[in-house]
C-alpha cells in the first residue's frame, strides 16, 4: 500500500447530491488535504437506466460550490471544473474493459465460475474481520442464508459488472489507501475484503462514518427537502458555513471548538475524532454557523457572494461602480442573513429613484400625511449638512428631532421608507451615506410629493 494517502469520492449520478454524500466527500477531501494525500473523484455510472449527464453536473457543481477540488483524472476528460480542474473525474462507464479483464483473472485463478450465464465469485466460508477506524473491529460471519450459497455475482448474465465488483477493481487500480464512506456500506465490506484478497492485495483502510438523521431521529431520505445540497445553495447559505457544519456532523475536536475556516478544518481534521453515533441535522445550528461565518468573513468574500446572489435573483450590479456595489452590500454584512435574503435588504441601492415606491403598509405606518412636515424639515436639514457621512447625517437627524420636539423614530421611519421603500434594513445613516446626497434628496422629495396634504 502506498505511503501517500489516496482517497476517493464515488457518487452515482442518479439524482441530486445528497447532504450525506456531500459530507462524505468533505471528510475524504479533508483527510487528503490534512495528510498531504490525493483526493480522487470517480463517477459510478454503470447503471445506464438511472444515470444522466444532468445528475453528473449536479455533483460536479455541488463539489465546486463547497470548494472541494480533485487531484487527478483521465487526461481526455477535461472539465471547466475547480481550481485544479484540468482533469475530469473518472467514469466507470469508460472502464468496462478493465472490469472484464479483472473478471477473467479471477476465473483463471479459480476464484470465480460461471453459472446460468453469469460469473460468480467464490466467497470464503470463514468469518471476515473488518478493521474499521471509526466503528472498530467488526466480525462478519456467514448468515444462515449465506451458509447455503454465499457466492455472489460479479458479471451479470447480460454482461454488466455489478457495483461491488467494479468498486473494488477501481479502488485497487487507483491505489486507494483509505475508504471513507457512510456506515450503510459496512454490511458489504466483507465482500470487498474477500475480493481484494482474491486479487492478492491487502484491502484499503476503512472508516465508516455515522449516518445523518433528521432532527427527530428519523432517517434523512431523498424525500426530505433538506436532504439535497442544492437546497442550501438555493437558500443562500455561505459555502464555508455549510462545510463547517457538515464537518461537525460526526466529527468534533477535543477542545469543543465549532467555528472553523476551511484552512482550520484542514489543519484540525482527523479520523480519530470521528464519532461513532449517528448525527442529527440541526437547522438552527446551521443557521447560527452561517450567521457567524457571514459576519466574520472578509469584506471581499462577502461582496463576492453578495454579487453572485443578486445576479441569481435578477439584480445586475455591473452598471454601478465597484466601490458603490461593495459599500452597499457591506451595510448588510452584520445582519448575518442568508444570501438569498440579501436582495430584500439591498435591492433599493440598485433601483432607479422613481422605482422606490413603498407599499400600502409602509405608507400607512411611515408616510402618512402627518409625517409630511417632519420629512420636509429633514430634507431641508440634509440639504445643508456639512458632509454627507453617516456621523454627520446621524447628528443632523437627532438635532432636528430635538429642535422639533419629536422622538428620533418620528424622523427615522419616514426617512427609511422614503429612500428604501421599506420599514427595516441596514443602518439608516450608513445606507444614506452610500446612496449619496443626490439620490437621497430625489427620493425624499419624491416621497413628499406623493404624500397627501
């Protein structure tokens, strides 16, 4: 076995990328990066009836979104993939000749035989011990049913190799040293170990990680909305927050730390700290981790994700100066909201002034006729403010409130509604500074003109 750690993620392209599969990919990638090893992506697409190119792209795009780059692949399969992506993943459908050749080797060595047009593997009759780095040693004896006929199919009568066979051949030929996968695969591992031994090689080291359950303890099936990684992409979670949370589903450092950057996860992750018990998916905890990541991430990263989110939701920022876009988005960073909610908080920055028309509820609460004098006074005060900065704007509004003998809120709410069309949003004084005097004055005057006398 190679001294260099070689792990693989081997999904089947039969639908979306399950959140459990994403966690498996993450654990493999972290183990490879932590040990200086290699992370290999292999698409198990031998089930032609269920596979689709669209499902393959869902897998690839999901891994890219998480930031999981793979290290090698067939040179003839080029993708537009991640940062290391001159290689495409391996596809089992392109390796059929390798499986058939390996099957012939097993037959020639007496480890396989034909029956009813199919090729069967001679399964050993002695118990097999699975040495697992998470579960511990598991002895797999034959069951009562298997005692009668423990042998299993390698090549079906239609000439198609079965999953367990191609899985082992690929792991063998790709030099996989560590197999990290869900605990639901543990029951098949004895077959895989027997097959490795039949080929005359030691099996890889196994680590079967705990399953992910719903918060109520039920199994997270494909019918659950939260079972798909795409759901969290669409909801606007930060990729690094999702990676952080997925890592905590089954793994935890001894010091109890929960918030990690990706480089910190790479440095800290180790299989010895993977828990034995199943993990429960806690959406509130994910939201908390997203909140903290969003508030702590660099300004550049927040703006990058913000622009992407606005574009997905039909708001183009390319016609605005980059400095303006950045300043606008950053006024919402401290809110820690999902990026899918960012347009709700910032779309007014990118609308033309006449489009800022509050809805009926907002007008009733903040822009009734009784608020008109205050708004007119604020317009006059802001027209003569010494500098259009957040501190100056705040001082001007509070000074005016004192002068008029009203509470600050009597000016804040009408002002916010007039310039943003909303009752809530980023810090008023900072958003006014970003909008600038021209936009603010136009919007205040427009609101005043629409208010009945």
